[in-house]
């Protein structure tokens, strides 16, 4: 979901539903990554949207040694201008008292 569609969706959510939480934080593992979380009440129940924006991976390099018992490490090269967005949708399950990933199948 690109930035424009995300902003449109957020505007519609704010107009039509009661927001419980809106949070933007830095990604804990990827520099210049952002995690946006929105929780709101809808006719389907409590819904949680998590949008993760991270730089596009340009290259993945694996470093290892052929010696027995040696460590392996992976280094990623990220784009400075291109970003990738991921959207996850969760629905609150009151009987289990936990968030469950929502299915978008009809």
C-alpha cells in the first residue's frame, strides 16, 4: 500500500470509526524503517492495522568460512530512495484475549 492510499485509508478510518490507538515508531532492526500501528472499533469489532515501511533490499551478501564451527553473517544493502510497504490486518478475539490475523477471503 503506497503512501497516498495509506493516507486515504487513514482519513476514512478517522472519519467513520473511533480510534483507540495511533502509533508511529522506528523499526527496531532496520535503520530508516517505520512501523505505523492503528487500532479502531468497527462494526466487525476491534481492528488493528500494522503498516511497515522499510528500504528496498538491493543486495544480500553472506559471509562464512569453510571451517567447521565458524559463524555465518548476512549483510544487506538497502536503497536510500526506494521503500517497500507491508500491511498486516488483525482482529481482536475476545474469547482468546489476543489479536488474530484477519483473513481477507470472501
